[in-house]
C-alpha cells in the first residue's frame, strides 16, 4: 500500500465530510444566471472537479472558446425546455435535450460553442473536470449520453438517474477518460437514498432544489438549495442523502488527481509553457474549425 493509501486508511471515516459551501451567484446579461463553485472554495476537496456552474440559460451568452487540459461537461436536467445547441472542433453539431449529457474531453485542445435554441430554457450543470498530466496532451474526444439511455434506480421515496459510473448493481455510462460517477437524484418527502462510495473516491454533493441532509457514518451536513459539500477520499463508505420534503440532488464521485496545475481561464495545463503552446496551436488553427 502506498503512502497515500496508508494516510486514507488511517483517516477512516472520521472527519471526511467537508464544510457546507454556498454557490456564488453569477449573472451575465439577461440570458444567463448561475450558482458558481470552484475548487478553491473547497480547498481542493472537490478534486477532480475544478468548477461547477448550476445555470439557467435562455439566450446565447458565450462566444466560441477554447478548452484544454480538462473535460468540459454539460449535464442537462430533465426539466430543460427546448434544445441546447452544441458545436465543437471535433466536427459535432448536436442538439442536447433534457436529461442528456455531453462530455468534451478537451485534453490537448478543443473549442466549442453552446447556446440555447430559440425559445429554449436550459437548466443544467456545466462542469470542468481535471485530467491527469498523462492525459492532458492526448487528442480531444467527446461522449454524448442520451437521456433515454440513462438507467434509473427507483425505490420508496427516491428516483435516481445513474448518468455516469455505477451505484449498487446499476451501471450508467463508463466511457469517460477517468472513472466518474454522476447521480441525478430526486427524493420525495421522507425519502432516502444510499450510495456506496468505493475506496479512494472523493465526492461532491449538491442540493439542486429543496433541502437534503448528507450523512456519512453518523456525521451529517444539511444542504439547502444552492449549497454543496464534499467527502474526502478514504475507505469504502456508505453515503446517505435524505429529505423531509421533496428535493433534488446531484452526487459526483471520482478519484482525486492531486497534481499541481496552471490555470489560464478554461485551460488547465501542467506548466505555463504548456499553456502558451496550446494558445499558439489554437491561434494557428491546429484544433480545427467549429461547424457552421
């Protein structure tokens, strides 16, 4: 067992739940509003997540832009109305619908544009997921998960979409660059759902609406809508999410990367030289063109 594994084993379950953090309101014009979270707000405890925006978009807001060294992920909630138009330098032009997920593993570099179709109201998460150094210079690739292909765990007081990874014996999409679990869950009044967090995985739990209580080995955190907490990596653990009134939550889990990086907007590379090289490659047209 390596030194990291020994530290995690010694840590056990005690003290692994992080503090409760409220998303920062972020508005651009009249067509985009979000609650924003970044890795600094959790002192690195949301690793491999770097950023999460819980947003509503009703009008085009962002020009086409470059990503590198990360995966840029759009997770559409089922109550989205209309279509989210996604175009990227991989040659894709896709209409994302409610419940879909689009995972752009930008790696060495890719540009995209996302905007609502006319008369659409997009309710979604935008996530930046870090890539380990060994994958940052790989060719970009993407993954589109359609809502109809997402398995659902339905039980007394809960309905949980297993969008990525696995929960219990139910497995969703597994084709992400690194293992990642995403659960999109709904609780009725008095509802409760338990997820077995495997050894060495870190988790981020977010209350989309309503109020939920996240519990790990008797230690609990109350999350009102717009708030999140984390669970540090360690031994296998059972995580419970429950609610006294109807609520909607998201749980993300993956192996922390724990590598140093350099951020330059939506570029997250291992060194400043890598950032400069990627920007020069983009300016030179190396990553292709976004479809008209």
